[in-house]
């Protein structure tokens, strides 16, 4: 059997030190597989974002290990980690983080160029998220849900096997929120990507294949 | 698909992002460009003044068609002269390889304006028969007119200063009457004392210079003679003089006025100040632009963009600003230089300076973007999740 898209063991993360130290994660095991969408849920401050950042190779755990498609990431130098994120992962953020001065198509093209793909793929990617008609609109001309879909199209550039989303629906109303999560679920199932979605919203959780609860930095069974 | 100018210039998405980020805040972009243009004008005018001064300091020497100059030993420039004995002229003529040698008179003199008032002028008396020295760029009157006794030519630039409104005006030089028979155009003087051109005989008469003395001996070499050899031979036979090739005497005069007197240094210091002011303006605005777009740089880093991409965005901002700021700056400078042609101080902006200044602007903008690059690289890509 091939390796899981993402696999983490015994993750512990302590922010700061001494009196002010915060143990954000405490011995977390986690796995994400191709073709599956998982919801990571838990109260505020429970460590969801922290876990996602470690899985996304943006934060080194205090203890424990992360494997991306079987490869141990500990000890990789920063440029190699950046390359791993660029080529194997797509990120979706709560506040979209689009480039405001670029159009929808150009936002996607930045990612395409970075990943060494043909810029001509942008319209098809936007088509895929239902924005085929908004190629030349700037973010300020798009609704929240549309912006998040541009962000998803950008994350899909270069067809990374792993998608990591931190509260992608938090700024959206429930209809748009559900639409975005449905889109992510569809991408997981139809394109066999491993999708991890952090969310507070139980209605979003319903659409996931699996829900992982986290509380005080520990996975709840 | 229309991807904007920056993309077509071959700067890729980094260039496009840079261009759009700049254009996004229009008023600030205009301020940037005005700042850069201003710096370019400042630098161009100072260097142009330097070149103009240099030109004025040596124009009479450079327009003299002599191969060599025999000058009193220790002379430091063309204007402040010492006497040379007529004997040196005869000795020079006897040196093999010398085709021709003649005397040149250069003397300060007091010029009495027709309407009253004095002006200190530099009188140049040259042998009109050979055409080696004397006025050029004559725009009114004829060189032949100077052959008549006690006639002089002045430059249009100084006509007003000298109280001359038309040809034929009679003035007094060292209390001798002289008549203005011609005007030249654009012959400036570094010392600001107007040049007054006359025949050798007239100059001798007006200054009452002893027949046995002169100021310079200038001449030409035989065709095919080795200039350095003849120069050495002249120096040997004329131990109380310095023998310069034409360009050496020009350099001697230029170095004296530009560097020994500090006049050149002060202009160059202003040019460097212009550069620093420009750099500070550009650094300030590029930094503000970068700070405004910091979250985007964080997003790029989180996505896994290599450092080089971030450098490219910020350097593209610098290059775009430099290019668009240089053009109006240099255009304004060229206009000012054109206008200076009829003014007291000449500003010279040759094409090489205009192009060279683009290089300077580019370097200035790139240097100014270094702190922006550091700022952008300092951000933690994880911050994009923590908002
Ligand atoms: N940079 C940091 N320095 C110190 N403590 C931090 C830092 N980031 C997070 N923490 C702490 O770590 C714990 C987990 O934070 P994290 O952001 O992972 O929670 P979360 O589950 O994403 O919360 P939310 O739902 O509010 O986004 C919290 O107690 C938080 O205060
Ligand atoms: Mg969070």
C-alpha cells in the first residue's frame, strides 16, 4: 500500500517558554489520504491552526514527526520545504489572501508560474470553481464566496495532491460556505486529493468524510 | 490575454505584480516618480554644470588649432598669465619638426563701458594670418574687420555686461579707444570675465605690452613629425618654459579651475547630495509600498514561492520606478540645458550623460529597495494563518 498523503505522529508544539509557555499540541497523531476530505473541528484555541501549519510545513513541531507522501520532513532545509509546499500542497486561507491588484485569472497565474505550469491553464481552473465568466474581475469586484473560489482555483494550480484550508468558510454565509465545502469535497473525491479543512461550522463538518475533534491540543476519540 | 505592460516586458508575473502594486496606489506612485525625476534633474544639472564649467574653462584652448603650447614655467592655467620672452618664439621656430610658431597675447584689461562703468575683461590677441587662434562662431561682422587698428570682437553673451548694444560701439580698453566690429556666439569664460578678441597688434597696442614679450608661443608640427619627440626637443631648448601638447594644456587649465580652486568639487558634492536625496525619497516610497503589501509577500512565502520571486517583485518595482522616473527627469534636464545656452552658466548634458544617468537612477532605486527586501524577507509565512 502506498504512503498516506500526510502522516503525523506524536506532534507536540509548545509556544514560548518558561511561565508563558503554551502547549498548543500534545501528542497528536494524524493522517490524511488521497480521495478523502477531513474536517478538523474544535473550540477556539484548541490547536487546529497550529496543527494545520505543522502539516503544511510552515511550523516545526517541538516533538513528533510529519511525513509528506512518505517523506520525513524533519531536517529539510527551508528552500526544500518551500519547494515541497509549492509542488505538493495548495493553501486556502480564511481571509482569501488574494493579490488585490491582480485579476482572478492573474491571481491563478501567479501560482501557475511559480509551479512552472502554463499560464494558459488559468481559465480552466476558474471554470472548475464556477468562475469561468469572471476571469478579468479584480478581487474587490467579487463577493466573498467568489473570492474564496478564486483562492481555491489558485490552490489547485499545478494539481497539488494535498489541499489545506483554514476556516475557508468563516467569512461566508452558510449557503456560500456550504458551496465552498461541497467544492472541496468534490475535488477530494473526483480528483483524488487529500483535503483537510479546519472549521468551526458543524454544517461544514457534515459534508466531510471524516471529522477529527481536537480539544486542548489533543485529538478526541 | 491582456496581461499588462510589465508582463510583456518579460518580467513575468513578478513584474506584473510589481507594476500593479505600484499602480494600485496612484497618488503615491506619482509622488515616487516626481521624487525620482527631481533627483534626476538635481544630479543632471550638477553634472551638466560641471561639464559646462569644464567646457568654458578650456574652450579657447580647444578652439585653437595649435599642436603645442609653450608656456612660462609653472603656469597653471590659460587665463592668469606670465610674460614669456620673444626669444622663446625664435628658438621654437628653429627646432626641427616645428612647422610654424607664433605668439599669443592674453591679458586682463579694464573695459570702460560707453555708458559709464568698468568691467574686467580678458583680451586675447592672435595672429589673424594663420587662423591658429582668434575668435570663432562669428555671428556678426567679419574676421577681416579685426585687421583694422583698435578693433575688437566680443561675445553676444557678454554684450549687455559690456554695455555694447550694436556693432560699431566705441569703448575704452586701458584708456585706449577701441571699436566693436563683431560678435561671436557662445564663447563663455570660466572666470566670468568676458573674452575680448583682437589682432595681435591691436592687443599689443591696447595693453602697451613690450614688443619683446608675449604670453604664449603656439605652433604646429611638421606633418609626420613625432609630437612627443619634438615636444622633448622644445623642452630641452627652452628650459624656462613648459611645453605642452594642446590637450595637455587644456587638461592643466581644466584641473586648475575645476579641482585646485574647489569649484568643481562643490558642484560634484551637490551631485552626490542629489543622489542621496533621490535615494532617500525612493527608499521611503518603495518601503511604504512594500509594507502595504506585506501580507501578500507572506502569502507568497506560505505558498512556497522561492525567495528569488520576492526579490524579483521588489526589484521590478525599483526598475519600473527608475525607468518611469528617469524619463521626465531627463526630459526636464534637457530643456533646462537648452535654456542655459543663452544664460551665464552653461549646462551640458551630452547623450552619454543622459544614458549614464539612467544607470545611476537604476542603481539608486535598486539600492533604495534593499531595506524593502529585508522587510519582506523578515515576515513569517505562518502569519497568514494568524489573522
Ligand atoms: N504565536 C503564538 N504564540 C503563543 N501562543 C500561540 C501562538 N499561536 C497560537 N498560540 C496559542 O496556541 C493555542 C492554539 O492556537 P491555534 O491558533 O492553533 O488555535 P485554533 O484552534 O486555530 O483557534 P481558533 O479556532 O480560534 O482559530 C492557543 O491557546 C493560542 O493562544
Ligand atoms: Mg485557527
